[in-house]
C-alpha cells in the first residue's frame, strides 16, 4: 500500500545528478542535537529564505505538545514530518529542518521528492557538549541539574550515548536492541549527503558538487561553557564512562566516516 502511494506521488528528482544552479532541491535537514546544526540552519537559510515552502521545527513547542498529549516527542515529530512532506508534495524549493526523527513512512511516501541531509559529530564530544549546554540551562526545557559525576550514571546519560539510533530508528521500546545500530546505518545510507562536524570543508565541497550551491558556515549556538571548564570537570574516570555509554553512536559514526563520506 505504502509503495503504491509512493509511486503515485514520486517525482524522483534528487539523488543522482547535481541540481542546476537555478534550482534548489527539496531539502530535509535532520538536525541531530549538538552536531553544529544551528550553523547549518543559517547556511541553508541563505539559499531558502526566499522560498515560501519552508518549515523550521519549534523543538520546545513540539516537546510541550507531545508532553501534554502523553506522547513521545520524537514519535510526535515523525507525524509532523509526514504531514509537512505530504502538504508540500508537487512543490519546488521546499525546505524542512529541525530536531526531527527519521520517519520510515515519510521516506516511503515522499523520500524520492527530497534530498535528505544530516551532519554527525564525534559522539563523545557531542555527549559532553549536550551535557554542558543543558547543564547551563538549569530548570529550563531539557535542562540538567545534576553534577557530571552523578549524571553519567543516569538513564538520560545512557540515552544521550545512543542519540543516533534514537533519532534514526523508530521504536523507543527497543532502545537496547543491538540491531538498532545496523538499522541506523541502513537509514543513513538513504541520505543524499552526510557530513561530519570535524570536516565541514568536505561537506561544503560535496554539497556544492551535488546541488550547485555554496554554503557559508559560521558558528552558532556554541556552548556557554569553555573548553577549559570542560577539562576541569572531565576526569579520566568520567571520560571512560562516557566512552562506554557512547558505544552505539561511536559504531555508527566510525562506520559513516569510513564508508559514507
């Protein structure tokens, strides 16, 4: 059923030849937390600012609605993504971005109309950036109040170490299933372009080659905690613990660097 609907709506426009300079692809940027996504939003926005067919997800608002309706936030955002791609079908120069989670149904129905793009970051650095950023927020949305030594033993700390499978593979009840890592890699193989925060020059070059547009990437939403403060707080024991927590993300990240960039 899904495949039949997909063929009906498919325009098959994005994966093989680079876009002509006068045409913007329909771009879906999956913004993984603390992977430089805010800088990417500005860079993409320079090209899509004139398009009426854009949507930037309100992470706080969507999380609040999910909580009020007793839903998992990522599953709720999958539904939003499905709705947006459906509402934008048969349009050009569309742009969707934010802390969405990959939706298998949205991809089956509309994936051939969109260029899927994301950027990864070394998982241990991503984990610490996530912690220190949210620690500085205190009681605000997603804020963390525990000190680092206590936090690394929490359920949320473990969840942060498997961010890539959590955002890319559906089924929160299977969070510890080892097959999630291989499923995560299979999902990433569907993306038109993947970058790494540690090598954005390569991403910029590949984006221009594929889509005919030059990205200018600045620095946005940087951590309010300095690297010196990081070093003071991160003991060898804590780093070892975080490396252990990040094994699922590390496997995905290393596979992508070796095979998909």
